[in-house]
């Protein structure tokens, strides 16, 4: 077994060559350990190793995952949040920022995917461990680990709509529909579905409709109802931009109500 000093030396050399490190182990599957090329100083590397030790008890890996293969590849549609295209993004983990990573998010299987380009030019998608990823940025949208928010749900990551005193988050999913016929000979992936969560005094509340949203603040029901009518918003169909503006107004009404007491 290599000493921690040797491990550190190997990691630094690989990082300086701008490669992601892949370590293959186990006879029945292949976990890959990937390292971002954004670590430029020994201090950052040591911080990263220390963070990893706290979780795994050793410094052997940054992100433990496996090679990703898209399930039901021949089915109509796809399992991804946006599309099959890999997007440039950022990963935040334990105080360390990994810039210029290339990501995708499989919301059917709830897997965050990292593109790894090997030295021979071949490309692999790595399914990242949820344990070390605190949050990630993709298409200018910030997704936060549900565990860090203490929100119990089936989504490992939630989209942050706003960062006010009363924040809203959104979870996304798709499902594989095993319907095999002439139209869908290999089955199909469902349309994207969204679930909204409103945090009230540190307590998450699932929001399914405009009606359930209005119930969270009955004192301002009249003003909020007028806002929905004026902007012609259906909460179940509202865009992210519309939700951001709605939550700005919601927090404003909350502030006015607090000032009256």
C-alpha cells in the first residue's frame, strides 16, 4: 500500500498534466476515481484530501463512481434534464470549486454525470458520488444537495430558485415507460416532471399547485392571488424565471407583514 505522501505526489503529477485520474478496481465492476484539473496548489489539494478523509477515512479518492451507460438507449426520448448534450459546468465539493467541468444530469436515474476525456482521446461518462458533491452549476442553474438542505425526498439534488429568507427549490424526474408497440418499439422516456418545495422557518413544504402555494401565506392571499392573475401564472407550468420573480414578490410580502408587528 502506498503511503499518503506517495498518493499525494501521484495526484499532484496527474493534476499538473491536466488529466482526470481513473483507478480501476474490483473484478465485478469498475469504479473510477476522477480528479478535477482545477487544483493548482498544494494547499487546495491538501484541503481536498482532508475533506475526503472525513467521509471515507482515507485519501484514496475524490469522487467514487462508475462508468455510466445510458439505459434504454434505443427508447424514444432521453433520461436527461435538458438534452443529451454535455454542458460546461462547475462542481462544488467541501469548499473546493471544480471549474470547467463538463456535466449532464440523468433525472430518470438521478445520476450526476462527468465527462472524462482520456489521454488517447476516448470519452467516458462517469456517474459521480452524491456524497462529495455539495452542489453544481449547469446552464446557469444551481443545484444543491438535498442532504445539505435536510429535505427528505427522492431527489439527490434540487434546483435553487432563490436565496431569500423564504427559498424555493425544485426537483426534476423522468420515468421509463415500458410500453412496447409499433410507435414505441423500444419503450419511451416520459416528459420531465417537476416538484416544488417551499422552505418555511426551516421546514420544507411540498407545493403542488397555486392553491397549495397560497395556503402557505394566508395573510397575503389577496395580494398573491392578484399577482398570479396579473402575470397569468399557473404554478405547475411556470418557468424558472417566473418562479424567481414570484419568490421575490413573496418574500417582499413576507417582509411587509413582519414590519406590521
